[in-house]
């Protein structure tokens, strides 16, 4: 396994607040995949994304880039890391300087990473990248950020990533601030980058429906930790962890009957016991041992792991071995829930 980027037991605390707890994840360069990281707000998704991008230093554990600790790599290797691991953030407007035309976010990486021999070649690369994400260069270049729609600004950031031909894109809620008509276009652009160029994608989202449509693998996070992980098909169609079941049950469906809510949603809320399962206060299936220790990941299938004591007869999976259940078993397609 040729690992491009690996998080080992990564954790992050801000004073008394635990934002991320013991998360391990590996991105295999030889087998590009799309991995979704899902969960509600505050579950640790964005913290994980920022740690993978080197924007945050983990309080515990480490991130390895091609086998070397990201905190200690040389300047040349860091420049290569910046090119090979790209980010697409939730709010595209924050990336732009309103005093510069949008060309600036495209010409800067061309110049900084010396992607072109001259200005004409750089311009041709920029125009090709824009067309690849469904934008017409003559309608985009020369304009200021406020003159473009949110969807156009976000697709420019996808084009910017495409310019650098990265090995990995970490996309943090890339479609949450655009309307529904543009979500399919942006996600389709990301999927095309994966299929045509072999780029791996870590797709951070709270939207299980879009995660199911484009991903091979999925990590479900709750209160800073991973509660279920594996191939997306099985987890979304037959969720095992009570929290994943709650998420699946909350997806709107076309029906003439109101069938909102689930057993997990109607469970009595209470205090989470120190050192116990983080979902215990919302879980209708909680047992006494759930209050005693955080459940480890149990490997319930070759491509499935779940942090729940109901599956304690299954082999225990070390967090560092999570990559064994995150494999490209299913090609993303136009699935529906």
C-alpha cells in the first residue's frame, strides 16, 4: 500500500474541549478513492480536514506525508505537499480578496508552482481548467468575486485545484452554500477529477444523500470520534450504529405520510458518563457497559467497522487499522436513498 497521507491516532483539544479523538485514516496513492466524512455540526469533521491539510497541528497523534511527519518535513517537501494535497472550503467567498479579480486565485498557483513556461501557456491551462468544471473563461476571467454567483465562485476553486493536478483534494462542505441546482454540477466535477485523473477525495459533509451518491467509503463521526466506517453501500442501506440509523432516518423522503423521527430520536437525553460511549444519552439501546468505557471499533464485516458494544463478539479493530475496511469496493454512481 503506497500511502500518500496518513493520520495516526489524531486528536485535537482546545483547552477542555475535545474537537477530535483518536481518528486514523490513510489515503492510498495507488488506489484513489472518494471517502466521505459525515456527521452533525460539532462532530469533528472540519477539525479532521484541517489536520489533514496541515492547517492544524494535532494535540495527540500525528499526520504522515509519504511516511514523514508533516510537522518536520523539509521546505521542498512541504511545497510538494501543498501542491499534491489541495483544499476546497465551504464558503468560496472567503477565499477571494474582493480587491482582486478572480483571475488572481488562478494565476497565483500557476506562478508559485511554476506550472507554465510563459504567460500564454499559463492562460491556456487556466482556460482548460475552467472549461473542465463547466465554466466559460470569457464569462469568468476579468470579473470581481461579487460579480459571480456562489456556484461560479465554488467551481473556480475546483478549477484551481485541478490546475495543480493534486493527488488528494480535501473538500469541506463544498456544496452547502450553493443551491440544489448547482450541487450536482459541483459534485459531478469532483467525481470527474477522481475518475479521469485518479485524484482521491475526502468529502466532508453533513449530507448523507450526496455522500452516498459519490463516495466509495464513509466515516460517520459523532462527538469527535468515529462511530461507524466502511464501504458506503452497506452503511447507508443497512446502518449498524444507532447514530447512523438516526442519520439515515432523518433523510426526507417523498411520502404522503409524516413518518419523521425514530426510536433513537425519541430516547431520553441525559448526561454522558465520563469515559463512556458518547452516544449513550441519545441511544435507546444503551447497556450498562456503555457507561464504563468508550466502545472500540468492532469489525463486523470485511468492509465495515462499528463502535458499539452490541457487536462486541466481532473482532476488535485498532483505530490505526481502519484503512483495512476503507476500500474502493463500490464505484460511485447515481444512487438514491
